[in-house]
C-alpha cells in the first residue's frame, strides 16, 4: 500500500503535486490546507484524510479535526495505526505506549523522518508556497507486505 503524505499547502496546490501522487492508495494531508478546493483536487487522485493546521481557522477547513488516527489493515501482520497532527510540539501522548506505528506531522515545512522507540516520525515538508530556502516536497509512505514502513521524501521541481 502506498500513502501520499502532504502538508502545508496554504491554499496552493502546485501542478507538480498531482503527478507525484499518482498511484497512491490514499492521501493524508497534515494541515494548513488553506482552501477546500485543495482537498477536492486531491480527492480526484485517491481518498483523502485531512486535519486542520494553525491557518485553517474558518469555513470547511476550520471544521477539520485537529488530529486523526488512520487504521491500515495489514493481514496477516496485524493492523497499523498512524497518528496525524499538524504541529509535533502539540503531541500530548506517548506514541509507542499507544501502539502507533507512525506519527505524521507538518508545520515546520522541513522534510524529515526518524524512528524513535519503534515509531516512525515523518514530516513531508511543504508543497505549498515556498518558505525561506526550504525545498518544495511531498512524502510517500509505502507499507510493505510484511508491515514494514518505507518513508520517502519527494522533491518537486518547481
């Protein structure tokens, strides 16, 4: 299974994003959507689960949940639980104790991933307006048949 992981579009869905997400089974948007048409365009590629970020204060984006948990069925290896939040600094639980396989987050616009206590922490960076000298990126999270997670940061040529 392949998940497209994006964050911080801030109302801008760059044309390079859509082809980079082709073939994913699901898209997870980690907040700062900016405008509902961003989610509508993503829905044409794959089902979308989205949370709100600090700029999503009004309208439909303001009604998105602050966090979400995505369940990935992975028989016979058991289910995987993925925790979504916008700003990692607001994490108020121990993901390892809660049995989460991954914590997906955005907010900083800095793409990175690291595993701590068996939990993958993955920030896909930002694919919206460029901030400072940071790259424009999305993430791809492949869930292999044995349940192993393979994170990838995709740099978009913009």
